[in-house]
């Protein structure tokens, strides 16, 4: 798709930042451009919705395959167990609720949704990828819808403003129709409900260190590349305001290890751990240096 207009501010002038390579699947190169007004970064001419599926077709794409192959993915699984409890705690802390209705968009293999279900929440999930959706349904007895549109058609007409919480854990950067989707989600959210968005932070310590080798650019699967300022602007467009920002402390390690692997340097695990430590310490004094950020947005 050719992106002529910034979805955040409506500006139509962009400047090239650099080229990024798809290290996961195709080996193709894609251009990252930046809006000259709001500084939103975009993967230029990303594949359209009906074509992008082939860029996810690899057993190494962990959120869809649940692979444990290799030391980096083994570390990912260990860290995920810790983060599931932390994410649930953040939800309960920020809402003041110990149960309620939650929609998890882009649930992947369903681990977070299962954690919230086990805590007593009434959980619905959306997952586009067929294999991940089947995994979530089989292993966690979740009823998963293949798209937000499909979910909305079945529920929104009779039950608008249904959910106390809607979560997107590393999902928003994948969604082609950014504003249309935000509108749908806000419609489903109760007044005072929370939209929770976790995305990579292209202003982070590791993003600035690795440049076009930063693994979280993940072209062409990641279409949009956010800083805190762009999330605040997007929230304002849709009648949301930011109530809290959390850092995801372990993301810097995983992303740094993958970035070191892409750079083809020796000992990527060790080098990535060292770089991740630098990113973690940097985020203690400035949360906006964290590799990924979690934004809590409340519906006015």
C-alpha cells in the first residue's frame, strides 16, 4: 500500500529515515519514512492486508507458532511466564477491578487471555492467524474470532460499550486501518473503560543504538513505529486520554539479542544481554527509553 497521508496528524510530507531488511522471512528491503510534522515513522509501501500473510509464514514467528527452538526463544518463554502475572497486575491496578469483561485483540496463542480467564475475568479474543487461533481454542478453551470486524458484526449492534478493558499486546503496529480499528475498539469500550496498548518504542535506548538493525522495526509486519507522542495524539483523536505508562523491562533483552543476530556479530546472546542491561538501566531514569511501552488510555 502507498501511504500518502500520516494517520496521526494528516500531514502528507515524509522524509526517508533508512532502509530495513526483513530478516525473518523474505530478505526483502523496505523503506522507513518519518512524517515531517508529527515524527510518526511508517513502513513505506507495506503489503496490503490480502498479501501480508506470507510474511508471517515461518515457524520462528513466536507469537503464532509458540516455538521454543533456539536459546533466544527459550529465554522468551521463561520471561513470558513472569510478564503474564505482571500484565494482569497492571490491569487490576489501573482499573481497580478484580474481574470484568476483557477483549484481547491479537491474542496470538492465547496465554495472556488464559491468565485473565483463570483470574475470573470474562474474556473474549480476536486472532487473525489460523494456527495461533486454533492453538488458543484447543489449549485454553477460548472462543476466538478471526477479526475485529467479525467480532463487531456479531456483538456490537446489540451490545455497544461492552468491555471494561480492551488489550492489544504488540498488535497495533500490525494493523493496517489504524483509525478505523481505533474507532471500533472505542465503540466497544465502556465509558471509563481502559484501552491498553503495548507497542515497540522507536525512541528507546536499543532503537537508537541499532538503527536499521533494530529488530522491533520488523518490516513489513510492523507498519507503524510509535513514540509516546504519537500514541497520545492517536488517543486524543478517539476521545481517550492517557492515565499511565509502563515499561516492559525484559523486551530490551529479547530485541537486543535479535538485533545482534541480525548484525551477524559473534556471541549475539552475550552481546544482546549486555545491550539489554544498558537499555533496562536507561529506562529507570527515563521510561521513554524502554524498548517497549504499555499505554493505559481511558475513554472519556
